[in-house]
C-alpha cells in the first residue's frame, strides 16, 4: 500500500527544494553568490530526501504490481518535477549572475 506519509514527504521536501532554489536565484541577483550557492545546496539536500521517498514508493509498486496509483501521488510527483526544474535553473542563474559580477568588476577596472 502506498504510504501517505511518503507521498506527503515528497510534497513537503519538494516544496522546500523549490523555495530554496528560488531564494538562491534572488540572492544571486542581489549579488550574494556565496549565499546563493549555500541555498542551492540546501535545495539539493531537500530534493534528495524527496527523491528517496519517491524511490520507496516505486519499490513498493515494483513489489506489488496490483497497487493502484492515485491522484495524490501524481500531485506529489508534479511537485518533485517542479523542484528539480527550479533547482536546475537556479544553478544556471547563479552561474550567470556570478559571471555578470566578474564582468562588472572588469568593466569598472577598465573604465
């Protein structure tokens, strides 16, 4: 049987991961690259926990092929995929803002 606790944990940790990723982008935009990278690492930790709960559910399905899926699980998976996407984009935005900072410094030095 699908554990509702596991499903809720996917939603909770995925939500945390997404929020942390979005805050990381804001920190990078505000110039705090180190703070942004720290938030991104926290996001990845939360994402990993959500993924482990998801894996537990998938193993349950593998062991019990007649187990029905439900909308609650689909909802949780949607949250997890959104968190993964946000985390991936956050890394790219942080890298971009870090390069912009370097360019601004060079520009100011050469002005």
